[in-house]
């Protein structure tokens, strides 16, 4: 190759040498990027401390939800459903899927009424349609107006929190205490809609007897005093003998045998 040809080829030979080196023209330098990165990773992860790989429990602790009381116990709150007659009602206990119970009011005897099955908000139930005994239909209407669809406190003659007792017809024996503190049995007797039922013991007998005597017109509900106050309810229909004549033989029997004597004892 002539000197002129050699001078012409030198630039191209330099460029070729640079391309073969792979170091962007930094001839003789070594690329240590990968080794340096590997050392860095090793330094940050290899601490000598064991890594806890136990799964994290993210579940919430169980919530202890108390069971709603739906038992008919002394002191239970309940809603009055269908009223059957003057001394028998249906009640509902609980708000979620409530339970239904039949209650026979303690210490009270209302005149009987004739009943037919009718459709009610509580389903097909017996409904008073006419008198069976004197004042039977009106007694039912008074109780219905007094308590139906109201919330009451159930009390009965057992220890607080215990189940109320039942009668021979599986009806629970209890009192209905309204939110104003008044007792439904006492108030029906005071309105002249029922008798104090003295055939069986009842802790509120004295109160019911006094209310009944008030409805008969006795001053302060005391039968030893003058009968000068206005009469109420069935007692406006005649004398004691006339009213009892409108009752069935069973009612007349227990009333005449022991009503007054047991009432007087309970009121002392």
C-alpha cells in the first residue's frame, strides 16, 4: 500500500478498533456495573436475621351478641296483640321473630262473651261477637281499648326473671302493667267491666277488689261505707243480685260463696 493510501485508511481503522472494544471509546476500562449491583443487593438482604414468614391473621375477633329474650318471664316487656275477651289476651315477646303467648289475667274474672273465628292482624282468632253473660261483649271492648297494640310489662306471682305459671288450659297467668304504671286488671274492674276472681290466689287481689267496689259506688272502694258514688259499667244495670242473675251458675256460685270474705281479708 502506498503512503497516500495508508493515510487515507487510518481514520477507518481507528473507528473499527473502537467498535470492537465495546466501552464507548474508554479503551482498557472494565464494566463493573453488574458486579456492583449484585454486591448492593446482597448487602441489603443478607442481614443474618431470620425472616418471619408466618401468615398474618387478619380475621376480626368473634362478636358476642347476646340472645334476645323471648321467654314469658316475670318482668318481660311484651306487645299486646289480639284481645280474646275481658280477661284473656295474646302477647308478643321479642322483636326479631317474636313469640306469641296467651295470657289469662291473674285475679280477674270478666263476664263471658260468645266468640267466632275471625281474621285478625294476628291471624285467625276467636273474637267476641255478643254477650254470653251480662256485659260480656262490653267487657271485651273495654279491655281491647285499654291494651290492644300497646307495650306492657308482664308481671306474675313468681320471683323476678322466672317463667310465669300456666293454668289447666296452658294460658300464662300474669298481670299487664302499662307504661303509666297502671294495671290492666285493676283498671277493668274500676271501669265496672269485671270481678275480682277470688277462686285462686293473686297478690293484687286487694287492689282489684277495691277497684271493683269503687265501680259499685262505694266510697273509696270500701264496702263498709256508703254506696253513694256513681256506679260504673255493669253495675249501672241493676243491684248486685240483678247483675249476678245475668251470670252463669259457676260465676254466681264462687261469687256468693267467698268473694266478699276474701276481698275483705285482702283489703285489710
